[in-house]
C-alpha cells in the first residue's frame, strides 16, 4: 500500500480508529467529552473526503468519486444523528462510550461498503454496519420495545447475512472471482449458478433496503429503537445499501429477468408501503412504512437504470435522507422522558414547539413530494427516468401511490397545526443548540435541494461518469 | 431596458420577500397587518403600473410575439428546466386581479382573524407568490412547481382558520387537486421526453413544446391528463365536489382567494397550456367539455336553489359561472374566448365580493343560514345596497360586469354550436331564480330573528365601494380590457393580432 493509497483511505481509517479511540477514552475517563470527540472525528473524516481529492484502487477497495460522494453523505448523516443523540441519550440515561463508538464503527462499515470493489469487501462493509446497528437498536437497556426490536433485527439480519454470503459463494463457484469489474464482463449467456447467486445477493440487499417482501422487520425495529438511532438507520444505512445495489447492478446489465425482479419489487414496495402507512397510529411506524414506500421509488429508479436511473436513485436517496433525518430528528427532540409516539400526542405541537413542528412539516411535505421541498425534485427525477425507460405502468402506479402518501403525511400536519391539544399541556422544553443545529441542517438541505438542485445533479452526473 | 429590471421576478417574489418582514412583526398583530397591506398594495401598484403602460411595453416588441415582458434564465440544466416568465395581456389581467384580490382578502379579514395573525399573513403572502407564478410561468416544470406551491398555504388557511368541518374540507381539497396535478406531472414529463426524442433538445419551454408533432393517440392521453388537472380546479361537473366544502368552511379571505383566483388557475391553464399544446385532442374532446359545462351549470343552479347556507349557495353559483368560462374556451373562437377571459376577471370580482359580504354578515350574526335573516334592507341598508349590486352583477344584469362576459361567450359560441349556446342561456335564467330567492329572503321579507346587527364600518365600505365601482366600470366600459387581451386571443386562436 503506497502513501497515496493511505491518504485516500484516511477518512475510513479515521472513523475505524476513532471508534477504538472513543472506547479507550471512555475506559480511561468515563463520562468525558465522548460525543464531542466522536463529532470531531466525523467532521475530520468529512472534511478529508470533501477537501483532499485522492483516488486509489487497492485490493477490495476503490476510492472512486462515487465512494467519496457517499463518504461525505454518510458522514453528514452521522453527524446529524450524533448531535440528536447527545441530548436524547442524556435525557434517557443512555450513558457510556458504547454509543458514540458504535456509531463511528457503523459509519466506517457503511463507508467501506460504498467503496467496495469486490464482493467480499461489500459483504464485510454491509455486515459491519448492520452489526453496529444490532447494538444501537437495543442500546436502551430498560426498554422492552428496544430489546424486542434488537432481537427481531438480529434474527432477520443474520438470515439476510447468510443469504448474502450464500449468494457470494455461488457467484464465486460459477466465475472463480469476486472482483466486481471482472464480474461485470459477462459471457454471452449468464450461467444459472451465477444468476442464482446474484438473486441471493440481491435478496440480501433487499432486506437492508426493506424492499417488500423483505421489509417486515422495518416497522418494529424503527418503532423500538431510540429515535436518533432510527434516524441514522433509516437514512445512512439506506444510502449505503442503495450504493451497494448500484455497485452490483452492472453484474446483471442486459439480463431481462433482473429487470423483471426489480419491477415487481418496486411495484410491491410502493403499493404495500403506502397502503400500510395509511392505517398507522404511531408516528414512528408511520414513518417506517413511509420509508419502506420511499425505497419503492428508489427501486423504480433502479429499474430505469439504463435511462439515467442511477442519478435519480442517488438524488432520491439524498433527498429522502434529509427528510428522514429531519422527521426522526423532530420526533426524537419531541420525545422527552417517554416516547411521544401516538400521532394524537402531536396535536397542537406546531405552536408549542414551533421549530420542531416546522421541521417535521417541511420533512413531511418533502416525503410527500410536494414542492418546493427536495422530495418533489427527487420524484421528478425518478419519474422522468422511469418514463424515459418506458416504464409507464410503474410511473402511473408510483404517482397514484404518492397521492395515497399525501393523505397520511397530511394527517400528521393536521395534528400538528389544526387539532387542538387535549387538556393543558406543559410548555415545551427549549431545544438545545446541538438539537436545533441537528434539525436545521437537514431542513435547510431539503429546501435548498428543492429550489436549486442543479449543483447536486451536475455533481452526480460527474461521479457516475 | 425594461427587461433588465426583472420586473416579473419582482412581481412574483416581492410578496415572498414580504414574508420576511412578517417575522419581526409575528408577535405584534397590530403592526403586522398594516405591514402586510403595505406589501400587497405595493404589489398592486406595480401590477397597475404595468397595466397602465402595457401599450408602451407592446411597442417595444420583446422576444416572444404577443408578449409584453419576458424573462428567461437557466435553472436546472440537468433536467432541461428553465426559469421562464412571460407577461401577455391575459397574464396581465390575471396579475392585476390577483394583486387586487389579495388586498381585498386581507382587508376583509382585518378583524375576523384574531389568532395567529403572523402565520396567517405569512401564508397569504406566500400564496400570492405561488399564484403570481402560475399566471406568469412559461416553462411547464416551473408552472407545475408554482401550481403545487400555491396549494400549501391554502391547505393551512382552511385547516387552521376555517369553520365547520374544516379539516375534512381542506384535506379533500388538497387530495382532489393533487390527484389531477400528479397525472399532469407525468404528462408534462412525457411531453418533454417526446420532444427530446424528436428534436434532441431537452426543454420544458411552452413554445418549443407547442411545436412537437404528436401522434393522435398520445396527444389524446396527454391532453386528458392536463384536462383532468384543470377540470378539477375549474371545477367542472362531476369533479366539483371539493368546492362547496372548501369554500364553505374556508375563512372569508380563503373563500375570496379560492373563488377569485384558484379557480382561475384552472381556466388559465387550459387556455395557456391545454389547448395550444394539444389542439387536435382538444377538438376531439370539445363535445365532452360542452356537456360537462352545461350539466354543471344546470346542476349547480338547481343545487344552489336548495341551499340554506348563503356561503354554500354562492359556492354553487361559482360552479355555474365557471361553466360559462368553460364553454367559451371550448368554442375556441376569438369572441367566445375573450368572453371567457373577461368572465374570469368578472367572476373573481363579483363572487369575491359576495363571499366577502357573507363573511361580514357572519362576523355580526354568527350564522349564515338564509332562514335566520330577512328584512335586512331596513336594518343594515348599506350592506343590503352593496349586496343587491353584487347579486345583480352575478345574475348578469346588463350594465354590470358579468353581462359582458356571458354575452360574449354566448355570442361567440352561437356561431359554432348554437345548441350549446341555447342550453347555456337556460342556465342564466336559472341563475336568476336562485339569486332572486337569496336576495328576496335575506334583504327583503320581514325580519325572522331579532339579530343585533351593526351596519358596515368605514373599512368595509371602502373595500366594497371599490369592488362596486369595478363591477360598474367593467360592465359599462369593458373596451380597455378587451383591447388588452385582443392580441393574445387572436394569436391563440390562430388569427393575426
């Protein structure tokens, strides 16, 4: 490994070594400035990826512009989630160095997955961050829901890991290599063994992206996990998984069956996610189903990959992540001692806590795809790509399910601003600076991407070549 | 020279900038209201100045034929979306109507909105930006953006300050409109892609897309999607069911803007985008539009006759009046189209005024039930006087504004479809029936309930007097307005301006 390779890898190294550093610091000085340290490490990694342009190709990892883009995206999401967690964990008495250390480890894993150039590294990256999330989901020891969610995630997760590993093994049996660039050079006819392996790999990723029918863990885990963890799980991990899908999709380019599988997954995910969200009374479950549904639109962009769907998919993921961080962030700052989970508990909150209410509203409008929020531009990009690829049925279904979605997002807005609160509720807690920052960053990103998405779109065109 | 001033951008975004002014005044309603009125008046003055100097602007001959002012800049190059605004006579009329209606909406809700005033004013100003944008955008994607943006403030306006089943009404309003718009979005993208495939140029510009040759089947489906979106806003029977609920449950300012402006965005869209983009498909669907419009006029008139709530009655009368606009557009002939456009402005003024007046009565009596009133002529003569004027205008009495629009629509349509014109004429008679009933029961008759009613105060007299003068002026001397829209109408219908 040359010095240049080391420089290019540094953002990942900062996160991985930082994770250990935080653990050690916690052991030496318990209760020290651990969140601050972790935050500084994330910022360092973020700035490194942003400012020091260096590419490198080494066994297993390729620091391409694509990987660097995702590193910046993941670090930003991680930073927001850390800011949210610092106040939330204090209120919930989640103490100790495990939380920031695990979060850093998760970020390192996601970064590795996005930079993977062979299937083994992809597997390691994916499972590293999933492993970190097993811990984070169940980190609140006294919470029954948290424990249940952790167990569900673990059982489902190990199953998907096994499927993923099996798929990789089959691909290796068939081709004798794990390197993605070599696998992308296809023979005239694809071998059945290879296709079986590919489908298993894809099934494993569908679990991470919670595409229907591999989505069943999502509502329970999102509801049970602490809100800042859900914020990260529903955004950054989705981003990393989408990046992983984009890395492996070239393996099946030109195989009609792959298109058909994606087509069905996208349709089922859009329909199921949006319809199931209609009947939820818990806001976390509603947002969980909505995140399932949103991934259906990302899958629609994957279907349209030959017609510029890659750019649409990444833009969609980024816009969704901003809205997801903002919405789960608002939920986490509004949950004090106990979770504020039932939608009825949000009545009149828009006036008692104007900032959190406004942030949640902007996020919901973005998720609903209503301009001027980023979600509109994202849907615009996805539907354009879908129509360009000739997927008229999927586009029409997508539009109609988006209409269904508008209804359940509006329900929350109605509760926030239009329904009077039951009885007299105490005045809202003042938000701390870190919480206000954590809410402001994704909200501003949502509005800016909605009004002026040109720079991001140009950047995406550049990194996708 | 004029183009360098970016007047159209100012026209669109000045109210939004005014929202920022509202932030410091958020906690002080007494200061916020005059400030907001100042912003809206400034906007109105700018619009009036443009109106006063339109002939001068036309003489300058800007880039697009028929247009007075055009602005164009790249916006999202990756999608081929440009920031293109254009002002022609039709837009100008709508812009003036918009700026004026917002002033009216603010003044009539001066006292009735007592809670969360800062939020209310911010939403009004944001909505003004959205509606101005709709009337000025010449890029289909930009148009769609404004089209959706204007819904959000209205959603909050009805939901927060409305009456009755306000949440049901506002969600219904939002979902109905979104349903149409989302399919239109797909049609816009499809048209863009078809154009890009044929010419290699990725654009959403209206004038580039007009030139796209389309196979008949494709054209039909694309027009159907556009038409659905516009017909819901219009609203055409049977897509009108959101309107009575939304109008009735909205606060007065909301009703004034809904009736005065939001419905006009539907008819404007059909004139500016629907017909020019898909002329053959529009021809095919013309009988359907005629049928829906006539059915709407007759149905709405019959239903209006049976209403007990004054606001609901006027809401149904709106459906009827917009039916004439639809007929005039469907005829697609210079005289009828001019009539439709004039009728859009007329309806905005008259119905806006009627909603404002019912709002005033509601503020005093806390009921809008027709059966609760009676004999108001003796109790509140000023209110009754103005109500009579606007009711007569609504019926289409010669000399008042609606007569001009309806006459032109019927005269123009008669040359193309005599039967339609004849049936529509029956509608006018029906309008007379329910409006006379309303006036007779409320203004005349004997007093039914001893309600303590105070007559109009100075603020209300001022705003109603301006509206009444407009009603008379547009009825007696419509020539300046007809001149204003003459050129664009000729261009749209394929004649020489």
